[in-house]
């Protein structure tokens, strides 16, 4: 018979992670040393706080840097970053009088606010150089969503601290898949606001999946792990091979293949490239979008030199055009391709200025042979938006919508190429084609059908 719930050794261990009495006795979580020599003695001593800050891979001098401290509580880390010269914003999900008292006594100018981590992306903040996210993650019902917000608000490095559960035995050899515990009620520390307990590998995997290019372990102490989460790849070494050639970057959504992306959606970017390197692995790739590193999720070979990889669109990209490029651990960066993020496709007027058979190039005609299932037409169109693609260009023949196989960006003269096709069966002697795009509708273009 399984032990009663209250006697289960794992449950007893989790509930023993309770320091509420000690915290209640001090009234403060962080110790604070004040300018007049007084020290507010909290649950965590000054020396331990300083040791933790010293682990962070930050410059000693933070002048000119901006820091966000999420879950600041009494505020020691926010005040320490300010003491080193940073401009600091500190937030917590409830107002802490301890923070306000310490801020007054220190003469601090740290900006203080009350907000949930999920709300911060909508507050209009410019991304911060450094973000602290200390002792918050395991208190959240949606940890990955929270980490995505942290990533979007980070320009350089975020420091993440969380309770972890690595000391527990989970079967022979453990699990090769990262996992975490879920606490429905008071299973962890007898508190109702503790929700998850990840393993160390799970914590690092969550941070990578949230959009950070790389994650490094700083320390594990008192059942907590601290990790540094970087938006950029490690510094490049001297290149020992030629860089990849990036042929295309487009949406990885099924049937999409466009260049337009939304920061509000979970977007994949597919990269097609060639490389002279043999035996490439996913871990060898260093993709970058808008200056931020983004990890390759898949890598597939197509012949000897051609490859495609799928990556996540990094959080925190501003609306506009962004360069996509790729290097490996042994090369410099490839040529860039461009994608549009949160860019409207709108135009005042579009005009079909030429149409021809897509195979022969004969103008004004589409040629159908006896066994053809499709007729293919190339249209040249003025007025297409700079971010036109096959998902925002619509082609119609009468009331029927035709497939769009290819859309080029407008050339120097403003003309874009649109390739479409129509079914050959029962096709009349001529057809009329119109295009809709960005709120505009084109003139009709008449195509004569010739059957040799």
C-alpha cells in the first residue's frame, strides 16, 4: 500500500522547505546596510547577498546601463545595481512597504512599480541591458510565459534564480527528458503561491525555450539555482571555414512561406542555406535575427551542401524590418536576408502592367498542351507593398481564387512578380485575372488561352 499523502517522503521534504517562521521573525527577506551605519538584518545576510551579486556576469561599473529587477521584494539587488551606477526599475506584484522604507533611508532614485511579470511587456518599457528575475519563477502558474516576457525585456543578460528539485531519485538512470513538479495546493513550503519545482536541466531548458540564445549555470546553493541567460552568442573565434550562404528566410508555418511575422504569435523561421562544412550538427549553428541569437530547433540536410533549419522568432523584436543571418561555430556570418515583423501591408493602388505565359514568356497568353492539368501565368504588378508575399497577395479569376506560387519584392521600378496558375480543364478561350493586396484591387488583365 502506498504511504498516506502526508507521510510520503517527497511530500514531507517539500513541505519542510518552509522558512516562513524565520522570515516572520525578521520581517525582512533581504538585509540592508544603511548610510548611517545601521543594518537591517533580514533572512539573507549582507555577505551572502554580496556573494550572489558577485556571481552575476556583469561589469563592476554599471554607469550608462539600465537594469530591471522583477520581484524586487525588499530591493537589495535593485539598490546594489543603482550603487554601481545603473538606472534601475524595480517591480513586484504587491507593494512592499519595506522597499519604500529602504528607498527613503538610502536616498535612492530607483523607480518602483507594482505589476505582474506577464503585464510588463505592455508597460511600454524599452528593453533593459540587464534583468534580474530572482526567486520568482517557481511562484508562477505560467513559468514559460513569464520567461518569454523576461527575454523580451532583456537586451544583453538576464539572471534567473529558482528553486530546483534535483536531489530526488526518479528511477534507474533518471530521465533524459527535463521535468518539473507541479504543486496544486500547499505541497511546497506549505504555501499556496508555489506552483512548480523544475530540475536544473528543466530550468535551463525553459530559459532556452523562452528565447535566450545560451544559458550558463552560475551556482546551486540552498536548493536554488542561478543561471545567466544571454540574448547573444558567445564571442566569435577566428574563422576556420567559409561562411554559409543564406538563400532564404521565411515563415515555417505550414503552407505559409512568407516573410511577414507577428511578435504576438509563436513564430518559426525556416532558413535555407548552403555550407561547405561536413557533418553539421544543430548545435553548431549560430542563427541571429535582429541582432539577437536564436537557437536552431531542427537541422536537415538536402544533398551534399544544402540544408534547412528551423528557429524561433526571438522575443522583443521591434516593429520593422530585421536582418536574418547565420554562422557556425567555425565560420563568420552569412549574407543577410530580411523579414518583416509587425509591419502592415497597405497600398493605395495596384496595377497589373504585364502578363505572360510563365513557361514560354509569351505576353498576353497562357499556353495549354493536351495533357496539362494547370496553366501557369506570370503577372507584373505595380504598387505592391514592400513586404508583399504569397500570403497577402490574392489572385482571382472571376469568383475563383487562384493559388499564388511566388511573389517577388518590388524591383527598382516598383514592379513585383506574381506567379499563379489555373486549372486547364474546361478553361474558356480567355480569362480575366485581378489581384487584391493591402486593401486595393487591381485592373483586370485579360489572358488568351492558346492550345497548340
